[in-house]
C-alpha cells in the first residue's frame, strides 16, 4: 500500500525549488538529500531530493533535474509516496498509522456492525471516516473513550458511540 508523505505545492523562486505540504511525522528522514521519492502520478518520478530547507514554516525541496520555475510548476499537485512497509511500527500500543486503520471493520461494544474505516482525517482531532452501507459516512473522533479497542490482527475496531453519533 502506498502512503502519501507530501504533496508538491507552488514553486519557490526561479531556481526550481518547490514547496511541500508535509504529510509525515518524519520529514527529515523522508526528504533527506539523496532520497529518491516515488510519485503519484508515477510518470512524474521518482524525484531525487538534492537539498531541503525550511522557510517560514514551509518545507522547500530542490530536486534533481528541476532547475527552473516552469519545471517546478509542472510538478504542482504531485503526491510524494512511500510503501507502507517503509514505516517503522510504533512502540506505543495506542499509536497507529492511518494505513493500519483504513479497512478495519467497525463494530459497537455490543457487537453490532457499523461499517468499515474508509479514511482518517486530521483536523485538530483525528477523525475516523466510517463507510456505512446505505447510509451517510460517519465521522467518529479517534479517542479512547469512543474507540476503546483496536485489534489489528482481527481486522476490527470497537466503538462506544454516544447516543446520536451514528
């Protein structure tokens, strides 16, 4: 499974640098000089990082072969991806990567089926997007009080939603 670690934004300056919307907790590792990064769409890469720097809280990358603003602009919107195998599992039993949660079956504490985790949103609080058959998707805050159990081996996530959430 491919995981998005960044998205190329607008060009920065005239030498081909690009801004990157970072989507990883490890930008220093993922965007280190010399790293080849796969892309989505695949025909735009792989891109090799030649330099990395931060400018006013924004990550700027210099990429091999991208030496002018027009070439950088052509990369705008390109997703930078890695294989999920490249992600080191956390030692914290209560910490999960999005790709581990997506696809899990969701049931209530009473064992009633709810749906399947379709996405994880990060907007102040992590939200599970749960696809439900014949109904609108449910947004469930990913907090221990509402999600008391995550069983990756069983492919299941247990929720204890307050009345009206579902």
